[in-house]
């Protein structure tokens, strides 16, 4: 029997045009991106105006959506250039902008008809706040990460607005990301695109009896996969994944896992533990901090602290991208790293899971045998049914 729950969109991060195409190709319903100014990820690749147009065109051909962040907190001088940028976003039919500053909300509403989503930076954590923002034309609330699924449901029902809630990615120890540690430790304004992640550093704690070293401000990563059914039943409009600064393998994997899981619920009306266990294993195949479920079910406590030094501990790495497929013969991979012959690789397909391939030899486009690959080299691999152009290829070291 078909379920009656409205299926949420899966909203993925896209720090570059390539990652936008990857996330949407691997199942995300929408992506959020940043332009060259006005956002909180100054260290991300970000989009030129030309790339924004190409990204929106690519998404709309797939009947998918692009949201642009304008979520920095503005000083008066920062409004210079905003009108022309907003006008350009309207011209290319961006689906929404993500805004945190009330003055910017008012400015955009006065100068365009672009839908406005309230950034999590605005720290909306109650229904009264949501009703306030609704009066100023906000159409969706991206709630603070301190909110539980049950509280998000109440806010949605009380305001009548769409509600978006984070389900996966890095977490910040500050209240919905409102942090000034980097301002004082690095001279970089966290709330204006300059966060240096000072909370991830190791600090010396000085006490009366003894000193100790600790990462006491570093949070574990959010993983709400096992709570996805609760998201759906609560009527959450959009499940959001953090990570515009993360790599293409991350963008592909999280988009694929969460979109497949949403579609599984749409098809069966439930998410069995066996299915989720399999999907969870995929979320272990890229570097991440220890996972926890944030405040989705109950408020995060001491167990949320990631009291370890950052390290790369995953065995899976990106090998490259499939750039051409000659059916029944071979496919071509543009390599991103060095690998040796006699390596097991996996092609991360768009809809058929992972295809494992044991490489007994490596060949270049001239059919010359290679002992190993080098970055940005084209190699030929015998064809396997299911491989498509733009699939990512990973290997286990």
C-alpha cells in the first residue's frame, strides 16, 4: 500500500560546478552553492556568474533545484554589488537564496521575487521566531542544529512554512554556527566567510592541580541516516547535508545514500534496519570524524565531543572519473592519483550500487601496459555493464 507521507527533498552541498553535477547526478534533488561574495565559505571554490548559469541550466534540465547562499552577516559597505548579484540570480532563475541577515532579507524582497530560505545562521529554534520571519517573506526555515525532529515538526505545523533540517555532516560547537573564536585566534571573521575551524585545535587546559591537553570544543560528525524515517513522518521538507568544502567522493556518496534511502521509503513505506545498515557502510567509506545523531532525538551531551586529533583513516580514495564508455569494449578513466596495477577498484554507479572490478593490468589509450598510473592520465579498463560516463571510480588502499 502506498504511503501518504510527503517525500522530502535531499539537499546536497556543491562547492564547485563539478560537485554540483556530481551531487545531482547521484540523486540529490537540490544543491546549495555560493557565489564569489556574500557567503560563509570563503575557502570553497565557489561559483563565478558563468558557472552559476551553467549549474542552474544543468539542474533545471534534470528538473532539480539550485539555492544560492547569501548568508554572511552584512556591514553597510557589504551591500555594494548586492543588487546586481541578486538581479543576475533572478535572471538565471535560481530557485531560492539562503539568507541570515534581516536587512538582506528586506533588501532582496524589495528588489526581486526570488524565494528566500532562512539560513541556519539566523538561529531559528522556535515557532515564534519562525512566524516573525514569515512576516518578512521567508518561505522556508533552515532550523538551527540544536533542534530535534519533534521540535522541527511543531515549528512546521505552527508556522505553515517549509522546514529544512540538517541530517549529515560536520557540526559546530557554537550555537548554530555563530562563533567568533577565529576572529580572536586568527583574525578571521567566522560569520563573514573566514572561519579557520579553531574549535578543532588541541588546547591546553590549565587547572589548579594539573594541566591537560584536549580537543574539548571539537564535535563529532552528524549522521542521521537511522532517523530518516522520523524526518519523513515529521513532514520535514528538506533533509540537508553539510559539506561544500568536501570532495567529489563525499558529494557523490552522501547524495546517493540519502536519495536511495528516501526512495526506498517512498517505494515500501518503511526503512528496514538491514537496508540502513548497508547504506551506513557506504557512509563509512570516506574520511570523517566519529558519527553521532546530534540533537535529532535528544539534546547532544558529552558523547558529542570528538576528543581526537584529526587524521585520515579511511581506506577508500577517489581514483578518477569515467570520461567515456565504449560499450562491450572498454571505458576510459581520467585518473586523479597514482595506483598500481593489480588493484581492486569500485565504480560508483548512479543507480546500480558499486561495481567491483579487479584490475590485472593497466593500459593507456595506446594499449601500452603501465606499471602504475599518474594523476591526470587517461587509462582504459575492460567494459563492465552498468558503467556510465561521469561515474566516479574509487579504490581501496
